[in-house]
C-alpha cells in the first residue's frame, strides 16, 4: 500500500520534472532567411548550436485570476474561430460562384465553336439559302 501511494505521488513528479530543465538546441537554418531550427539533439554529431534550457512556467496569480485569464483567452479564441469560420464560408461561396462562372464561360465557348463548325460545314457544301 505504501509503495502504491509512493508511486502515485512520485511518478508524476518525475515525469513532469524531466520535461523542464531539459537542454534544447537552436540550430541555424540551412536556407538563408528561414527561421532557426529548434530540436532536442545537437546540430551536428560533434555538437554545436546554441544550447537553451527549458524553464518551467511561473504562476503569477491566484487560481481564480488564472481561471479568469484563461476564460478571457478562450472567449477571444472563440470569437476569432467564429470569424475565421465565417470568412472561410464566404471564401468557399466565392470560389463556388467563380467556378460556376468558369463553367458558363466554357459552355459558351463550346457552343460558339460548335456554331463555327456548323457554319464551316454549310459553306463547304455550298448550300447557302
């Protein structure tokens, strides 16, 4: 029973502690102007790259303040997501209308080509009203 309790409390601490304090490497990008590459392994087999330490997040307020900040953040996200969904729907409708106009133009071109072919055939037979 004591071992289970000990494991229940220490295992989560061990797993979360390993994520913080871990060394990560900031490597230059192979393409000029691209952002640097952040990875867990050294940049080259011999090492290299700028090493950085992952620091734990600091809590600045009470749980109530943090929950309120999270609620405000999520409300802002919800508004942005709704606006993005509205914008995407409008863009889809615009693309569908544009595709319909393209189909109409293509059909008109095909009809004109058929009429030209008919006119050529009539002129070729010499039967002009």
